[in-house]
């Protein structure tokens, strides 16, 4: 159980990060989310992404189980731990990349707290910009390494299943307004897969995953 000192520290850190987000507008998605849904317009049509209902979640579990079984039976699909070992035989060390990402994330937290402290003390725009630029640089390096790691394990069992679940969440939560009533934008997962509007799918995926996991 957390003591009062730990709780106070978390509260102060939270206030600092909230102030930082407000100052530099780092959290704009929260402005779009209202009543557990995100409304948006695309090609003059009104869409929304909403939290999954219990019925949606049951369908998600059923489709996920089918995909899970399919992947298990596929001899060409390899688990991430085995893929990592295979890469090591070729001199590529994914665990080292993971450690580098963890170190960078810890550095980012330190920078964010220093920026928050500088904000609370009104340290001046020059200092604030320095911290802000350092955080942006840190975020860029993290993203590069995350992409590097993601590319290396893109075809692992775990990553394939995770991407499929992300697709399912988007498919199940995306609605379109028709005759003043919202209905599921795609009748089947096959319809979703066949959609050629990459902008719509990309936007809906970003909103769906943010809403589902925020």
C-alpha cells in the first residue's frame, strides 16, 4: 500500500505533467473524446468510433480465437522468442534494442519532470524550449528504435496476432451515420479488409486504439 509521501509525489508529478501538456498541447486527443466516443467527418460523411459493447467484445474474442488457432497451425509463423534467437545467430540483438528503448524512456520521464519543474518556477522561455526540444529529440530516437524493433519482429506470432486484434477493434467500433442513425460502417471483417480508403481506416484505427486503451 502506498504511503502518503509516495502519493504526494505522484500527485505532484501528475500536476507537473498536466501543466506541461497544457503548455505544449501534447494531448490533443483528449479534446476529441466525448462520452466514450470520437466523432469525425470524412468525405462529407459522419463517422464515429466508440468503446466496444459487451456484444462487440464477444465477437472480438471469437474472431481472435479463430485467428489464434490459425496461426498456431501455420508452420511458417514463429514465436518472438524464437525469432530473437534466430536473429542472434546473425549478429542482431533485439533484446539490446529493448534495453536501449527502456533507458531512453527513463530519460524522457526525467526530462518531463525537469520541464514541469521549470514550468512551475516560470524559468523562462529559453529554458522551457531547451527541455521541450530535448524531449522531442528523445521521442524521435525512441520512435526510430521502436520502428526498428517492430520491423524485426513484424512477422512473429505475437505481433501478427496483435495487429489482427487492432484491426478487429477498429472494425467493430467504427460506425457511420445513415438516415440520422449510426450503424456499423462495415458489415463484415471481409468488407473492412477490402476497403481501399486508407485515410479513413488510418484515422479510425488511431481513434479506436486511443479510445480503447486511453
